C-alpha cells in the first residue's frame, strides 16, 4: 500500500496493574533480526513516532533484543518495553540472570514488563519470587505471563495478584481465548496482549470469502483488511495487540488501525465470517 501520513491517532489504555498507558497497537519483534537491520530499526522508530510505545521482545528471539536496544537508544522513556524469560531459565536465580542479560542486550536499566514465556519445569512460586525481587530492585516495573490458560492463571493468582498481563495467541482465525481466558482476565484486571494478529504471516487472502469480507469493510473506511483485523482484535478495553513489522510502511499501516471505528454491524459481520468454533481442550499457542 502507499505510504501514509504520520498522523495516526494512537489509542493508549491502562495496562493492567502496571498502571501505565500503553498503545493498543504495539510492535512485535519475533524474527525482526532476520530483516534488513536499518529497515527494522526504522520500523520500530516509526512506531514510536506514531505513539506505538508497546514493544514486545524476548530472550528467545535471537538478536531481536539488540535491534530493539538500538531502536530505543535515546528514546527509552517513549517506550514500554516487554521481554520474556524462557521457561527453562525461570528458576529463582535463572530468572534474575536472564533479566540481567536482556537488560544488557536492550541497553537499558529496566523493563516495563517481564513475562514468563510459557509454563515450564520450575515452580511458579520460584519464578514469581524472582519477578518480585526484580520489581523491588527497580529492574522491572511489572510482570506477567504468556500462554497461560485459566487453570494456570488461577494457580498464579493464588501466589500473587500482581499479574499485569497475559500474552496469548489471538487472531481472526484463532479466537479460542474469547471463551474463558478473556473473561477471566477482564474479571481480574489483567491486560490481554494478543500475539500473532496476522496469523504469523498467514493472513486471509483477498480471493478468499473471508478476505473479501475484510476488504469490503476496509473499503468503507478507506482502510486496509489488516487494519480492520487489528481494530477487531482490540475492540474491547482489555485487549492489546502486537503485530510485528519490519518496514516503516507496514508499521504506519498498523498504527493507523487504532483510529478505525468499526460499527457494531461490522463487528458482527467479522464475527460471523470468522466464527470462534468449538471450545478447544487446551489453549492454542504458536
Ligand atoms: N508470547 C508468545 O508466545 C508469542 C508467540 C508468537 C508471537 N509473539 C509476539 O507477537 C508478535 C507478533 O506475532 P508474529 O510475529 O508471530 O506475527 P504477526 O504479527 O501475526 O505477522 C507478522 C507478519 O506480518 C507481516 N506484516 C506486518 N504488518 C504488515 C502490513 N501492514 N502489511 C503486510 N504485512 C505485514 C510482517 O511482515 P514484515 O516483517 O515484512 O513487515 C510479518 O511477515 C511477535 O513478533 C512477538 O513479539 C509472542
């Protein structure tokens, strides 16, 4: 699509118990280190220009933390930086060591939110105790979880009610979290960050029936199908999304979804075209 003006009206919302305003459309970074480095950094900085302060990364994502570190250099206060500890590192000492390494790669003295990437071999009590140590030391502002189903959330909540967010798979063709996870998070004031909003690169094509629904709604708003998808995925106050883009034009397109007002009828039409399906046995992940 053509380059758009930089006049996105970003929307920020309170991010759970972090008590910080975070852009509803953020920036993912998985595989961003595979892209041309200058383009990736320009994309992330374009996002900051457009108010996309939510930058998501992880120790698992190769050199992505280095790319983010370069992008936020001199602009740290504009960003809400989220990183994640690998479950195999998430012992009490291991979590602290992973966080220190992430801080060094990101060239910063603090993370705004630190997540357990998914449940692993260590007791949740140990990981959460480490998160609390890091929080007290000012190395993280808040902490949360990722890929947690309701039973995991219940277990973690019994240990501490400081869970800021749950980062989970959420795109038009994978809406399983709407059954129970979204209601649980909303009832407990936990922000929901939906990952892979474009299906990790498998977005409905323009020649499919579903793709045509998105294109028709997009045309009515002089928008794009991806913008329609992002607007749908952030339609509730609890929802945040983190598309990954490695070109400034993609970032601009994604940012402008925040100003797209879908009508109730359009939301119902998307709901019909992308039905939730049966409740899955386990939480889908990527
Ligand atoms: N917690 C977890 O377990 C977990 C798991 C998966 C992902 N995540 C997070 O969620 C983020 C997003 O998910 P994802 O990376 O899996 O996939 P995604 O955001 O669904 O899709 C990324 C793909 O969409 C393309 N794209 C982005 N904006 C576009 C636009 N406006 N027009 C056309 N193409 C566009 C990107 O291309 P370009 O790169 O060429 O721009 C890339 O190929 C990750 O980067 C990561 O931060 C978390």
